[in-house]
C-alpha cells in the first residue's frame, strides 16, 4: 500500500493550470520575461522568442543581462542587488524606455514595465516588453517631414521678399563701391590726405560688416539644419526677427509697437531658427491682414503669464477672421489667401508643440486678430 497521499486529481489540476498559464503567456503580443532575485531567466514567452531571436531553451537559466547592451548590464545587477537588500526601487510599476539587444547583437528600442511577483520566497520579477522600433521610426519620419515643410515655408517667405532683400544688400554694396572709388582718388592725390583716407576706409569696413550681417541673418534663416535647442533670450530673438521682417517693405506702412519684458528678461530653451520662423510667420500674416490699410499699429508683446510660462502675442488691426474660418485656422492646407499654401500656421503649431508650447487665436477687441503662443521659461543665467 502506497504512503503517497497526494491526490492525482490535484496534481493533474496543477499541471493543467500551469499549461493554461503558459498558453496564455504565449498568446500575448508583448514579450513577457520572468527572472529570480539573481537575475536568472525563469520564463520566456513566445513573443520574447520572436522579439529577441532566442529559443526559450537557449536563455532559461541565463542572466537577463544577456538581453541588454553592455552599458546596462552592470547597472542592472547593481539595482537588483540593492532591491533584494533594501526592498527599495524606483523602477517597479512604471514604464521605462530602454535599449535591448537581439541574438544577432542588433540593438532596438523597447518599453519595459516591471513588476514583482509577491510570494513568501525569494523575490521574483516579471517584465512586459514592447518593441517600439516602428513607433520610433514613424516619430523620426514625422519630425523630418515637419522640418522639410518648415524649410519650404521659410524659402517661400523669403521668395516673396526677394526684391526687398536685394535692395537691403545692394545698399551697403553700392556704398562700398562709392567709398572705394573715393579712396583711390585720395591715394593718388599729392599730398595724400591720410585723415580722409582713414575715415573713408572705416566707412568701407562698416558697410561690409552691414552686408555681412544681412547675409548671415538670411543664411541662418533659410539653411536646412538639424534642430539645435539652446538657452535663448526671447527679447533678443524677437528684436532679431523684427529686423528680418523689415525685408518686407510693406511693414513700413505701419507703426510697430514693441513691448518686451525688460525688467525680467525671458529665457527659453529652443531652436532659435524655428521659434524665429513662428514669429516671422505671425508678423507677415499680420502685415497681409493690414495690406489695404496705412498707418495701423502692428503690436508685438512678450509677457510672463506665470513664473514658468512666457507668452508672445502678435496683434494686428486688419480685417480679422470670421467665425466660420476660426475652426480651420490651424488645419494643414487651409488658407484664405489666393496664393497661400495653407501650411504656415499648421507648421507653427507643430513647431511649438515640439517645444512644449501652443499657438492660439483670439479676436482683437479693437478690430483685427491676436495670435499668441506660450513657451516654458528657463533661467538665463
């Protein structure tokens, strides 16, 4: 007579439950990996096999660091040992973006959610892993497309201002030519007037610097470049943008009223060319809205709305926007202009979203429009 009191039905039931659990885990679309307190892999579902390129028999019992790039391995072992000793962790329960490594040594981006298996024995952990390679690719492509559209919009803006730009550059070049001719005459004079010659050469130098500044400003604005966020004084950026906007001679028909935060200069962390593009686009839209008017005010304001938020507003006294149009203002390819692309405000909105800001429209109570955008502030010092 056997002394084994184990009920075969219970044993069978436990086996069935284990099989059902494994079937459930293998049906999951995300990789699911379980490890013990030493980091050894205990469970490796079917999605994990596909994602990492290993059969489960190849990794069960191995340290989970075999799925990590070198720079993560030492940190992981340290975090695991620290948690086992102190039961303190800032990674359990949340989702983290990391890099994993496949069997062929290729790296790929993942999202990892980590939890602990509550039991009376040694700690065990379960990780749910999602391959976000495709999402990251789409994100990069979206950014690239947005930047291409922004670049085309800048070229379009400058194309419309070509005559003014040519005039702006031609002035210092003409002056340089005149001063050069005067210098030649002074050189051949007897006796040579060294004082006048020195003054004339200084004027040549001054005009060449002026031409260089115009070209540098234009080149920086139109060049296709990688986004480079850095700390900026928004007051200075607005002033530079107004100087660029003056290439559109129509601005001379209006009084530009500038109100900046002089008592507390606002700082932002941004790509200067992209934020400049937003401001320039709003200024040129305001000029378009007042094209049939002379002597109206173009108001540009910069103000603190909170201790950590700055708002810039461009206000015109033009024809305004009707209620039906307001809902579509930021829709791509929507335009009220006969020759407009319908991308300006849409691009501005996407640029501001990428900087943690937003673009809004409101009717100007005195007639016209008010476009405002807000950006998170940053200490200048």
